């Protein structure tokens, strides 16, 4: 289930992850794009992801399914996205990482307070993956073990051009900040940390082993690439059938984890979106795309709260 955790986590990695290794085979660090790169990306602007219009009391807000790790080519919104953004008064994200206190709390929560010694064989495997994913091992050691493996899982995707720095949530936050549009958080840093942190050493070692197995056989990269392709193409069928192909919902324990990491968060998100809308504003609510699927997904919950929900793309 570490794969689900790394889908949840990447938005916070820009908080504490330093520069990648400078090995010749490593992708260059994801920095501020050049003017030429931005111009090239702008030419590729199109509607990507998953967008719904939600209407209640004569006003429309929007739900948008994002991806937390993305490509530079995806950062410019298409016509329907630009229209929806222009029609709304505020942006709502899982967390507003532009708030210093939120960023600080996440960073501190990822760090070890009491060092956990990994067994030598596990440490050797971790070191091999650190080298393979271009992460200096000394950047990993201050982190809790579960955050070490999540970091490696995220960084392994850089060779496919997928970067946490270009995550769509962060892109939208930057746009809102530039336009002086309020940014609201649907959750709390403490709540997300509670989902990501493990309870004891045994669970931490199991998380590291599970994550390493997925990295070593390439499963983590394949799964994320499929989800990213679905997001890029607004492929609702692939997104909706996620639990059929993710190999992460095969046992009662897996299914319980999915409920905890994804489904059980939705009622709070839905109530928060409704509260923002009821205050008289029009909100653009952008959260990870997996929060949109199934009978507990946000579009369904918003219908239950009295909204007319229409798929835009």
C-alpha cells in the first residue's frame, strides 16, 4: 500500500527534498523553466485532467481532479480550464503549500526524531535505489523510513519527465497567488501527516520493504505512468477502474487502507467545499484525481449535498 501513500504525498516533497545527484545519467534538477521552455509548453496547452461543474443556489463552482506529479508540458491550462478558473473567486486545494506554517509542519513531520536503524540488507537495497533514482543517500537519512521510500518512489518517476515541482496543485496555487485569488485548504497538515506516518518500527520496515519491491520490479513506475497517461487524456474509464488494475485492492487489508487513505477523507472535503460555496463565493476545488471516483467520490457526494453536477471534460 506504499504506492497509495506516494500518490498522496508528492505535493509536500518540494518542502524538504534538495537537489538531485549530478550523475551524468540523472535528469537535470527541475528548476524554474526558461522562457523558451514556457513558450513551448504554452503551445501545448490543452484541457487535461477531470473537470466537473457543480451548481447550487444559482451559482456554479468546479471540481477538478489533479495529478500531484506532472510534466512541464502540462502546466498551461486549456480553454475550458481557463474559463472555469476565470469564473471562480477562490481556489481550494487539499493543502495550501504556499502557507509557511503548513510547509513547516509537513517538513517537521517527515523528519526522524529518534533514528530508526534499518537492517543491513534493507539499507543496502535502499542505497541501491537511491543511486538509481539520483537521490544522495545523505538526503534520505534525516527522514522517517516511510518518507525515505516515498521520496525514492517519487524521484524514480523523474526519468519519465514526471516532477513533483510541476504538480498541478502547485501550478494552480502559483496562478491563484499571482492573480491575488484566495487559496483555501480542504484538509490540515496534521491530518495528512497522520495518513502518511506509520505507527511503529515494524510497520516502517514493512513499508520500506514493500516500496523497494515495487521499485525493484518497476511496478511503481508502471502504475504511475498509467495513471499519468489517464490524467493527460482525461480518460475517465481508466481512472474509474483504478482498483481493477492498480494491484492495490486485492485483500481486505488493502481495501481497508484504500478506504482510510482515500474514501474516508471525502466527506470532510465535500462539506468544506459546500461551506465555501454557501458563503456566497464560487470555488475551484482541485484535489487528486482518485478522490473523484466511485460511490464515495466527490462528484457523487456533491450530488447528495444538493448540487447539480455536470462533467465538463
